[in-house]
C-alpha cells in the first residue's frame, strides 16, 4: 500500500459556515420538522426551478415519488440499467413491472429509441438518470411519455445545479429526485428531495413521505373535529429530513455554485491531461447542456479495467465503478432478467472507472491521479 493519503472518487466539502448552521439548530427549539425544513425546501426550489419536498435520502425520494403516484402491479416503469439500484428497485418493491431500456453510447443516459421500444399502455413512468451529472435528453423523452400518458421522472442524484437548454435541472421533468449523500454535489449527510412543477403530484408525494397524514381542511373527511385532528387517507412512511440536516443543506446550497464551477474546472483539467492517453475514453458533453459534474467516469479499453481498478486502489486512489447493470443483481436476475438484455450498457459497465472528482480536490492531488493512471496505462 502507498502511504500517500487516500483520494476517494467523491467526498463532501464542509467548512465552518456549515458547522455553524448545524450548531445553531442544535441550540434552538426544533431538532426536526421546524423552520429549517421550510427554509431548505424554499432555497432548493429556487435552485431547481420548481417546488421541493425534502426527504431522508435519494432512495426515499424515489420510493416516495413512485409510492405517491400510487404505482402498483398493473403499472410499468421504463428505466436505465446504468444507475444506482434504487431507481428501479423502489418501483419494483411496490409491485410495478420494470422494463430496462438500453443507454446511449456517448452519455450512458437512457436512449430514447430504446425507451420507445419498451412503451406499453401500462407504462406509468419513464425514469431516466442524469449519469455523472449530464442531463437526460428531455426533448426526445417528453413526446414519448406523452404518447402513452406516462410521467417523466428524472433521477437527478448526480446533477443538481446543472442546466439543459438553459433551464435548471428540477424544472425539466414531471418529477425530479435528488440525493444529498456525501459524495453527491451537495450534502446533508443522508438526505434527498423530490421536485415537481405539478402541485397535485407533489402534494401526493409529500403525503407519502409524511406517513400519509393530512391536516388541511379541504383534504379532511371530517374537517370540524378540532385543531388536533388529522387523517390518514392513504398509507405512507416517515421520510422527514430533520431540521439539523436541513440547516446543513441550506448552507451547502449557498456553496453549490462554487462546487459546480470547481467540478467543471477539474473535468476540463482531466480532459486536457488525459487527452493523449491511449486505451482510455473520456466522458462527453452534448451541445445545449451544462452539466453539474458528479462523476468523472472514464472507459478503460482493451479489457484492462480490473487491472487499472486494482492498481489505482493499491496506490491510494479510491476509484469506483458506477454502475453494475441493475438487472444483474440477484433480486432482478432471479426474477428472470437475463444478461445481454442491454448490450450497450453491459459493454460500458465492463470498461467504466470513476476517477476522484469533488470540489475540494486540489490540482496537485488531481495530478497524482493522472500520473498514477499514466504509470499503469502508459
Ligand atoms: C445516490 C443515488 C441514489 C440514492 O441516493 P441515496 O441518498 O444514497 O439513497 C439514487 N439514484 C442515483 C442515480 C444515485 O446516484
């Protein structure tokens, strides 16, 4: 093992301002479900361009989105295999049938042509993922969704702060889900959110994430019982993000522009420093998008991914593979999903390695990543 410090593929950036924001809440009257929640959701809506509901994780955001829509065994969800398992598993757990559509060869985002082939009258949701931070092809996916009356869900766990045709991620799809895990573009430790311009959809999702409880007079069957009264018209779960973590989120949001620009700077630097290295394919950026880069995922050609992964890790560089094709996991394989289903995704998976990318990564640390990679491939 190398004695140089470990450089992980992603990590948080925490400064005194973030710590002070959390400490202030700890000294106050509310630890959860107080004013910091409302403040965070308001600030988030500003950045995302649509109203937001905070929840305890990106997984909770997906579960609340699918659950709030009332997805069940008569529904189908078309999604990508190149994602964290929750994009698919949270819908499968509700009984919905998952149809995997292959990805585009360049961005590794869900391929609209492949989506078209998986649509049926039962399609309730098409769920794309902004892989690495690069927004999905909204203009191609929107008419496909409309053609069967499906909703477009954008899993934007990687991409808050990015834009598509000048419009912010969060204002593009019917439902956008976010994650604030420490490796993501901003953090609340654990945390997530759902964003939607559709007031009714967001109300149902919020209710699911708040134990199914309603208090507003116009939602109650018995509105005149007294001020203590609430009702549970449908089942839900407690996915509330506490004030302590929302305060961290609000502080982090003020720093998001600097996170996004530093990540872009590092991506441009990787692109330059690795341009001439044979046996490597670098991430692409399509015209009209301004990604908030979460991953710098390169493709190692010539069957050398495992070798590069092991040698980078042995040199103290915490590379990662994002992602194992979702339907390879036993829970899907045992339900009949077979290898070979999405060949573009599977080929990409066999080559992918995420190099360290985070706002606090220094130029000299990045140089160490590049030099180590050159030493292996050069
Ligand atoms: C991280 C992530 C999630 C889940 O978020 P958690 O906060 O870790 O639960 C979902 N989808 C994608 C694409 C992710 O990267």
